[in-house]
């Protein structure tokens, strides 16, 4: 793989294309270990869990300095709440990257694309590097490009389901049509599924549940990093075409030559 | 349409007949289903399902970890007042009972807040007896104004309010509502609530829905277990939660599973809800609603609570007193409590216990973001 194969978001180079989250771990203390053993460069944190007033409970204290913090607006039910959380995140010192997560459906936890576009528009204008989490939809992705998003994060399957790339065809269309980095977020349960997304040309993959609920989260994070890297290499190498049937040993139309 | 219509239909189900017809195979089939319907939930509450607690527990544990991770939200109740206009037969605060009545001044609320905040908790549940005269909405709102300085999330467990009143409290920073129907069986409800405004079954039943309409972030329902046949009561509670979740997708619906505890009035429960029963309720509910919150209070003993952590519970109270002012004035407040608690452990002890089980105690899981921010332009 060329050493210079870097993902660039908001002007910043990212070498490791596997991103993870912090929400479901048994202890925050595992986060530095994950980073140390996997070289993860981007970690998303729900601002709703950040407790600045308490040093032991403040999750930010567990995130190593070299890691790019991607605060998210988890808990927001509409654009207005997402915008407020984003501003709070910036005021709190979490930087200007923000993952917009607007969920107004507690049954399936599907993102509200409409409200997400609205929030993206407002925050991009305010100078945020906005990474919106959406259901994969081409028109919505185009609207996000117009709104000033820095990447688009379509779900592979609903959050926490570990069901893999259920939305594969739709994500493929986004990869083909949208010039921004497409980061597959949510639903990815296995490293092999992450590799598949990368082979398709996704720019990165984010998985939290699959890592946090593994028996050995540190090892699982490494497995994901390696799978994402392998998938990226395969994409860059250019996958050979797939065939429905094997080549006939003697061509049937050879007599025509 | 309100949940009352659903209750009217559901109460006519031939429960006994349904439960008697349940076979082992029915239960095994349900345990492999991806989505459960109300009939499946009813089946999991059957006497026969009691033989399947272990496989139900395995599934409930997996689902809970999948959706909530290894985390447990901690909160504590704060009693603002114990004045009450009702005569609930099962509660120490009943107007009939001789009890030291008390209501915290705003200065006292602040003292309580400081004492609780010192333990690190960020989520708080404020309670009053049901006396709009002593604890009007304006008083609750004033208390919230004080508490906001110390806590990130404030829930209420007070008498049922109108949608407008709930909205008023949401506007000042309340984000959660807990309101128990106590007993869903309408006849029994009338019997247990002989006098007072609480006698209005329907007004109480529709209160959680009014909370959803007023944009509470979280709404918790529950039946006080022991007042009636627990299988039916748990079924109605689950139906209620399901009804609300389907209709108000943007509200996080949860249930609580309070069992009746010793109280000043000396009321003893009609129905014995054993630990096994409680476990069956929690498991059936988790399988029915995989993403819903389940809260267990300190009504339950420490050892049982330790075990319930892996069975689907997502919220626990810690460092609890049911006395008015009990957090800051340990001596003077005694005798004003609503009921006896069973788990006296402090926040640190609960925290250590969770960590030893491989769970992360979560002190903050939301931050009230009400009020205008500079540059607000949405
Ligand atoms: S249960 Fe509530 S309404 Fe009834 S007596 Fe107790 S505090 Fe009053």
C-alpha cells in the first residue's frame, strides 16, 4: 500500500481508517489500551456522557492526546438539539469536529435524515467539520454535500445490531456518486464486514458495539484495523472481475477466428 | 385513542386459558424469534415459562449488552415533600397516617443537592407526595431551578399533571418523568385509592402519554408489584410501554419493577411476588422491548440487585433515602420516609460492585440543554 494513502477530512490526514467509539465499554480504562495496541486515530465520544466536573468520571481523560476526538450529538432528537450539543462540545474544548447523530426513533434507532441535513447546514456555516450519520440515501447525501458536510456516514445496519452490511447496494451508490469520504457507521459486527465495505471503496469504517461487546475488545479493535487495512489494499489494488461460470476449457466460438 | 382503549380490550383476554395452553415448544419458538409481539410477551409471563428462566436470561443478557453495553446508569431520588392528599392503602404518606409532614425550603433543597452532588451523581429523580396544595407546579419548578446548578438530568415523580404543566417543567429543565399506575386493574385501583384526587384512574393512566406529548426525554411506567396478580399487571405495564414507544418514537420509554415494601400503614401485599417472579418479569420485558430502559430501585436487597445487573436492568438508584431532607440532615429527618429501603449501600459501594462485575457505572448520560445559547439560530 502506498505510504501516502491518507484519508483527509477537514484538512486533517488520517492514516488509520478504522474509527471506534466509547459508549459501551465495561470501563473507560480500556480505551488507552485499545489505542495503544491498534493505532486507532479517531474516536467518537457522546457529549452526553462527558462529565467535565469529575476527573475520574470524565471520559475525555481516557482518550490519548494523539487521538482525534470526534464528539457526537447522541441523544439529540432534532436539529436544534444537535446544534446545541455541537456548540456545547466546542465550548467544552472538544475541538470542531462533530458527528451529527439525530435519532427521533427509539424503536429502531434510525437516524432522522431530514433533521440531520438541517443541523449540518447550520454547523458547517459555523465552521464545524461536520460528519453526519444517516440512512444511506442518495438525495440526502447530495443535500449533505451542498450543506457543507466533510464526509457522509451511512449505516450498514441499525445501531447495535451487528448485522453487517445490510444496506450494501445503497452504500455502493453513495460511494460511486458522492465525492466526499463515505464512512460506514453502525451495524458492522465483524471485521470481515468492515473489510467488505472497504473493498467497495468506503473511506473508513466506524464500529463501537462490535468492539466494546467482544470478549477481548483490545484484540477485536486490532482485528478491525487489520481488516480495514486489508480491505483498503484490495480496493487500491483493484479487485479482479467476478465471473458467474468458469472459463470453458476450449472456447466455444474459437472456430470463428 | 389512549392506552385506556387498549387496556379495555386487553383486560378481556382469557389469561388463564392462554397460560394453560402454553407449551414448551411455544416458549422455545419465541426464544428464537427476532421480534416479539404482545402475545409472545404474555406467553413469557406464563407459569410454564418459569421453567425457562435460564435461556430467557441468556437472551436478555445478550440483548442488553448489545444495546446498552456493559454500563449501568446511576441516579438517586430526592424527596422534596411528603404531604399527600390521598389515601392509598399501601403508602406511608397517606393522609390517614400519622407522620411528620415536611416540605423542603429552597435553601434546604440546595443543601440536599450539595450532599448528593458530592457523591458524584448527575442524574436525580425528585419526588413529592401528591399534594398540589403543598407542592404546586411552581414550587417544583423553583426546586428544579436550584437543582439545575448541581445536576445534568432531572426527572420527576410527582402527582399526574396536565400536558401544559409537564411542558412547563420541561421548559425549566426537567427531562424525565416517572409515574406508576400502581395497579392497572381498574376495580382494584378504586379499592386501593378510596379517597383523594388519585382516585381518578383514567387521569393517572394517561399521565405518561401527556408527558410524551410535553416532550419529556424519558418516560418510565410501572405497576407496584404485589397489589394484584403480577402476571397480568406486568402484561399491562409492558403493553403500556409498547403503546407509548410506538406512538412517541422520540421519547425513551422505560419501566420500573417496584415491589411493595413495609410502610407506616402496615398494609401487607395481596400477592406474593417472589424473586423468581421478579426475574421472570424483567426477562420477559427485556425480550419484548430490547431497547427499553429497566430501572431497579433500592426496594430490592443488595444481593438480588447484584444479580439483576446481568438480566436486563439498565438503571439503578444508589445512595438512597426516602426521607424528606434525608441526604443532608441525617438525624432530624427520620420518620418521614415513604417506605423502607433494602439496599443501603452508598454510591461508592455500588460503583465498586458494578466495576467488579465488569460494568461501568454511568453517572452522566444526558445533559439538559434547554435555554437559549448565544448565537442560537435554529
Ligand atoms: S402513593 Fe403517592 S398518592 Fe398515595 S399516599 Fe403515597 S404519596 Fe400519596
